[in-house]
């Protein structure tokens, strides 16, 4: 395949962004999350909690016929609902007697017979939050005291008892709470039994052999038992432990509480506010179990709370994101519903009825996907009908319908209530694992309106099904906690993804593939998906529309998750900058002390002398998932591959650059020989991710064959380093976030001399560093080849003038005969000058492990200071005499200055600012608006290349920045007054907008149509276009295609329901900046650009398309352009490179 090394994705949308909100102020703090990802509107999550009397029971056993509790088919003593009498008053009619008095009672003190009982294999932790006096219920050093156990754990100062003592027992006659007989010192509470399944049938029987264990005072197990006894021994307590943890561990969510019998307890409030969280827990912990199970009434009460007709709805208004705010209810119960109250919703899930109360959303027609079919039953006013009613009902009809669609789960976009149900210790007549109505068959929803309890449990599942949530069943406290976490995780998963892409071919052929780098903000997971471009089913030819197949050929994230890491360990390398200045495997026995100290660092920033945790942390980063999740050492990951945000995927396969045959001229190895030798080289896609690594994935199957961790990412600071990636309270930050650069270069010395393929990458907002890898032979990537694969690192420790590496390095041959990496010094440097500078690194010089004098060249612009720091972005390179070496470099800075650098000399000593500019910039933007995108170059399209016009280059770029949260503010300092410029460099410096001709927008059009004002290059130096929308700016890279300049403008917005903003895709004349003479954009959206793509009666040509989301860079194939993953038709050109340099892509 002929691979086009272009990227199409979101990685490019903010690839060159400034860190200064005002160039006259000190450097600001870089954003740690993608600005183009909208801050999600906090979802509303309401808990509906069962406070019925059975929740106070200490037993959870099987259900027999007619609701009789059984163990092994034998009826449970009907009065026995508690394991222990009141430990303070030493009396309770319903308590199960000790085994000494009733031998069969051993079954109730075994977690197989009584699912709620103490399980020695489980670690029990106290409730989250504080008690009624405001003191922590639990800390790492202050557990519940076995000798002073509170009667109720939340109430400070409540009566207590000593678990370590033997207690008296009052044995009541069966079914009679009078006439108890007292037995002294017969009951030792910290007791459990070990069951021996004599029959091997997996069912516990009274007659099975067992061993009774009495837990010794002062033992570790006594503490665990005490925690169970205090915080889990009743169904209510176990539920409070599980739900309390969820509430305490959840942020960015509004939560509220309704209780079956006690009614509405707590309005929705944000859990980002610690006082709201404390109030929520206080209300929850003060619920007491008593009464029946009126589930209908409670679910309806929650639904009505959300509806606008009840008064003040909790759903936000339009200005605050209510149009896309999602609403959820989590209903938990330990019993089938009773205490029935007619909800008045009718048969809401039937295909033949209309939802009768106010604001019906759907008409019940069977064509609608919300009701009928698999959702339908024949009974009215069931719990499932209530759930369907509030799913169908538009809870706020005054709002736009912008609720995100969840494919195959929730297709409604109006404001509706999604219902989750959790059955604690319940089993219905249907099994969700095998009776899923979506699978068809002869199974139907049973009738819950009769007296069969099991069928009422089925109604609980049916309610979740109708409500497009999930039904979750739990038989013990651990499963209840897991079920709640599944529900909360599912709510969090309903988020959107963003994507970046790299097309792998310059022509539309059957082998054309688009690689999409995707990420999801929930747990910051990422992947690379390989999508083929669709083909004509008749001819097999790739469609000219450029549409992608929906299903990827492979997913790198899934391939890594499915991989057996024991059988096939990952090759992860890093750099030892302490001892060897060489590449090393990322293995515990190979890494140096600095790396180990990062891994030893805890969440408080303390380096802990516990190598077992540190080594486990290293294994976690390598992919071990045995220690991650709630209650374990490290945070839970949805996928091993981290989010890929601004780093675009780069394909490296067979060498295909157009280097001269002998280049440099004194080498003896022809480039064609190298190309032939590498003709069958394994294709690899390289991309940086914010899991700390650059990754390399095989082209064929997406399997990872290499990962690299730069050494400057290691840190013992809090919220930094690799240890932070593992922490439970991790909040996103960037690590490896810059698109790599790759080129074939000729190295003249060392073991790797000759033609090699070199990858050089930075970190953008992730750090101050670049690294170089030799990726010539991907089949040789192993731990043993670490020193050969890793060439060097260059960081802010080597030169303090290097800031955060937002500048993508450009790889080129200079006139000195040396291969170099050229980049700007980026932003937030730590040097004392604060000046914008250009770095030129000799690629071969760094291989020896040190950066000495002469190994790299720095050219300063002289612009910037310590109190008003400046920074230089990504450069563009020009080979003016077209001999394959770089002669001139252009780059923009944060003060809106476009600089030209002269590299035409054959020694680095002669390289400097363009001498004819006498130390001044070529151009300064209007209002000193920052230049944060890479300029693009072309020879002047109309003026001759002679000494009078030298260097005779057109430089195209826009102004604007988008890096800080405040950059979303449409009234910010640099948010407005931005332009796109086409500036002619003919050796004259100090140009401003007054020297350019402005193209304006013609009136009378709803679309953007520019004027065609002529540019007289005898007196004018180019053209400019204003960006008039509030907040409009250019933060992506332009492209030249024939005689057209394509560029995109971005208009960020703080609207929580938008995709970060919108933008425009421009196509303008290269010479004037005016609208083209002929259509360039597919106005009719028919997949072809032709004479029909004009507007108005005068057949005017449109200058720009409006885009519904923030745009990315544009990339092109024959007739198709891509903005992100979305194709757009363009006019076909006979000579696509007219007007730009034809030598090597690196020039652009």
C-alpha cells in the first residue's frame, strides 16, 4: 500500500495551543483535561430505598412455596428473623437461639445457609462518612471496638455491648413472645460455622457435618467479625454499607433519596459539595426499617418529583444543560411488592394504549420502540407500567430534546426517567440469564397482580426492562455492593466519545483504511480502531464518498484486553537517565532507583518503603488487573489502553520517501537499497496515550508490539508521575499527548549506522521532553533490544528553555550534511529569559547519552521575558532550492509574531534569524493575538522566483488559542479579534494587517461568501480574513490543495450540551483569500462537487461550510476530504500539489 501519513482526527484539533491567556502575564497553568470535551451536566440519580420491616432481618435464606423461608427445603422457624437478640437489653422474641440450645440453628450462622451472615473470606469495612456527631464512622486506624459495640452505628453515644463476653439468652416458646426461659452465659456472639457438604450436592442441610468456630478476642478476625456485626448484620445495615459507599465515592452527580414508607427524604443535590454529601448520608443512615413494601407508590412519587407539573422540577433549565441532563432512579428492595396502591398509569407498556397522564411522549403505536413487543404484558398498573410511564413521559416538554442516545438500550432523547432495580435476596419465576424477552421465544411476562410472590419479583425485572436500565440481583452483601457499582458504572458509561484518525493511503483503493484514535471520558479509556472505507458491492471499488465501515477490522484496545499477558508479556521500554543514559525494560529488576521511588509514592506524595506495593504498581501499569477496583490498591480501568486525545496515529510501513539516491552525498548506501530491504517490513501504527506510554500496534491485527515510557514522566510529586495513574482518586492529566514524527534518516556512525527509520515524539501538555526511537525493524522489538531501540531523550533538564513540548518536531537534512529534529521551545519554559526559541537537535549526536556543546543549536527570537514569557510553536520547513536540504524555517509565537529563520548555511554557526529581517518578525497579528497552529507554506502562486522577490514564499496561518478553561469564555482577551492570514515573504519584515488586503463577507447570504477583492503584489503583501463570530479563532493546521487554501475556524462554547462548540471549514483562493471562482465545497451534500454547488440566483460560490462541532485538521485523498472521521466531497484536481512544495511532506 501507498500510505498517506496524514492525521484526520481530534488529536489535531488543539495540537498547538498557547498556555498564556495574556501575553503580558506570567505563564499560566496548563489544562489537564481536553477542553473540547464538554463538562458533562451532572446526572440526576435518585435512590428508592426499601425500609420495610424485613430489611431489619438478620437472615437471608431461600424462599420456599407460599413464601415460606427454607434452608435445604426445611422451613425456617417463622419467628426467627434475627441472629442475635438486642445486645443491650438481652431480649428479642424473634432471635435465633444459639446452637447450644437448638442444634439445628448452626445453619443460620453459616454464610451458605444464611447469605447475610459473616463470611470469613470477606473483609468488612465500616460505613462511609461521619456519625451523627460529625466524627468519622471509620478511619484506617480507628475500627469498631469489639468491647464497645454501638447498638446503632450511626448514633453517637448510643447504648453498647461487649462482643468478647458470653451472654445470657432468653428462649421463647415457638410463636409466643411470652414466658421466656433464661439461660445464663450460653451465647458467645463472635461465632460462625464451617459447612462440610456431605452429599456433594451444593445444598446446605441441617444434617450436614459442620464445625463451629468461636473467634478469639484480640485476633484480626475478631476485628473483621466486629465490623460485620456492627455494619452488616441486618439487610438494612448491609444495604446502608453498600449505598453509603456509592454516595461517598461519587462526585459530579446529583443524588436524592426516597424511602418506601417514610416517603421523600432528600431532594437532588450535587455530590461535588461535601456538605450535600454529608446531608445525603445523614438522611440515609437515619432510615429505619418498618412497614410494608409499597414499591408502586414510591416509584410514582419519584417520577412525579421529576415532572414539571409538580412545581419546581429538579431538572435543570435550558441555560444550565437541562436539555441533555439524564435522570435515573435506582430502586432497591429485599421483597416482592405489597401494600398495593393503584398508580393510575394504566397498561403503559401495551402497544394499544396511550399514556394517560399529562405530557405523553409516545402514542403507544407498535411502530415505536418504547413500548409494545417485548416490553408489553396484558396487565395494568404494574410496577413495570409505572417505569414505562415515566420513561415515555416528557418530564420537561419546555426543553429541547438532547438526551444522548444509547444504541440498543435507550433510544429516547426527551427528558425521561431511566429505572434500575436491585433485588436483594430475591428470585422470580423468570431467570434474566435465559429468559431475556429480547431473544424471542415463547416466554412472556407473568401476571404480577395475583398472589404469587415470584411473579412480583419478575415485575421488578420488567420495570427495569421497560425503564431501559438494568435489573440486578444480589444474594449477599458483597453482591449487593457489586450490583450498585454496576448500576452506577452503567450510568457513568452513558457518555460520548471523541476520535482522531489517520488515513493510510493517498488513493481510494480497496485497501484503504482509516485508523481512528478514540477515547472515552469515563475512566479515561482509549483505543485505535481500524476501519475500511466502504466499497461498491457491485464493482468492489472504494466509494468516492469516503464513508467508513461501521465495524472496525480490529480494535487495539480490545486486542490488548484479550491478550494473555502471562503467555505473551508486553514489551514496554523506558529510559535510564540516572546510570546508563540508555534504554531499559520496564521491569522491576531493570529500572533505576528514581523510577522505583515514583512507584513507591502514595497518594499523599510520600515515598513508602514497601516494594511489594511498588512492584504491584509496576505490574498494574504493565496490565495486571488483580489489584484494581474498589476496595483494592489501584483504580479500576475499563481498558488497559489509556485515552488518546491529541496524539494522532502515525503509520510506518515500507519506506516510501523521496530522498535522493545518495543522501547525503558522501554516503555509500543508496536509499533505494534500504527501501528494497525493508519492502516487507511489518506495518505499525504509533500513537501516544495518556496512560504514560507511546504505543506501537501491528497493522494486521492491532496487537501491541511496543510501548515506551519517557523518563521525565516519573515523579514523586502528588498528582503526577506514573504512581498517579494507579490511584483511586485519579483525575485526568496528560502524559504522552503529541503526534509522533517519523522519517528515514542516514546515520554515519555507531552500531545502527546506515539508513534507519527514526521516530521522535514529545508530550504536549504532558511534560517537557522529547525522545527518539529506532523503529527500523519492528520485528526485533524485545526487552533485550531496549538499548538499540531507544536512541535518546532530550528534556527540560538538558535545557531549561525547553517548555512543555507542544511543538511537533520536524525531521530534516540540513545544509551541514547532518540530520536534525527542529522544534519550537513550546510553552511554560523554566529558563530565565522567557524568550521564544527554535531548537535544532542533531539526531545522531544524542545517541552517546549526553547533550554536549555542538550537539544542538538554539536560535532565540529575543522576544519574551521572565515576567512575560513567550514560546514558539510547531515550525514549517522550506527547501527553497529543492535539493533536499532545509533552507528556511517559519514558526509563530504567543505574542502573535511569525518568525523566519535562515538555515541556508553549511555550518550551524551561520544559522540565525533571517538576516534580511534584522531581528524583527516577518509579521505581527492584529492585537498580538497568539499563533498556536503550524504555518503552511507555498511558493507565491503568481510572482516570479527571482532575487527581487526572494525567498518568494507565501505563509498561511491563523491566530487564536484554546488551552485554558478560560479560553472557552467568549469575552476573553484573545477570544475575539482573530484573523486568518496569507502573508508574502519577499524579504521585508515588520509587516502588519495594514499591509494586507482584507476579504469581507458579502451581505444577503445566510452562508459565508467572501468578496474577491484583488491583491496588488506590487504594493500589497498578502490578504486576511476576519473571524467574526464571538470567540472564533484558528487552532488547527491549514492545508494547501492546488490553488485553494483550506483552513478551519473554531468557536468554543461552555454549553454543557454541545460537543464543545462549532466551527467553519473554509476553502479560499491561494492568491487573494477570496471566494474561489468555481465550487470547491459540496453545498448540496450529494457526494459530488459540480456546477450545482452554487448558491443564489447568481450562482455564487460558497466560501465556508458551518460545522456542528469543533473541527480538526483537514486531510485529503482524491475526491474526499476528512475533518475528523467525517468525509466531505471536494473538487478533483489534476495537480493537487500546485502552489506548494513537492519535496517531502515534512515541509507542510
